[in-house]
C-alpha cells in the first residue's frame, strides 16, 4: 500500500469517527426535560427555582464547578444517588450533563 492509499484510508476512518460522534452528540433539550422530570424533586434544575433539599446542590453550582467537563457530570449521574428516582441510561446521563453544562457562567 502506497502513501496515498494510507492517507485516503486514514481520512476515511477519521470521517467515520467524526460522523459517529456528531450522530451521538448529547441533546441539551432532552437533558433539560429529563432533569425537570427526575431531578427537580431534590435539585434546583433551572435558575430561579427554589425547590431543593439542603444537601442537593443546584444545577448552576454543579455547572460552575464541572461545566467544562460534562463527561464528569455524566459519570456522577450514573453513580447511584441516595433518593434518586432515576436509573438513567448512559445517553440520558449525557443529555442531562449537556444541559447542566449550559448553565455554567
């Protein structure tokens, strides 16, 4: 295989990987809906809301601390929470994390 074929093969592989990543990008709107349904009993999900438990940080606080690393937020969501009424899929956790990341200021 010559250099041109290697370059073309590498370009095709890169295009496939980038295409797959955009196809599975996290959905902030879905994350917001999931958070409103499942997280709001304990957390302040939207700025200005006032329903939260004393030991459950508002999403804005989480976003300020971890907003630049939504994968860390998703990992935390997948870890069991004490009173959490959700057993999220990886996709749901990524969507919720994407929504939280939008709240970073």
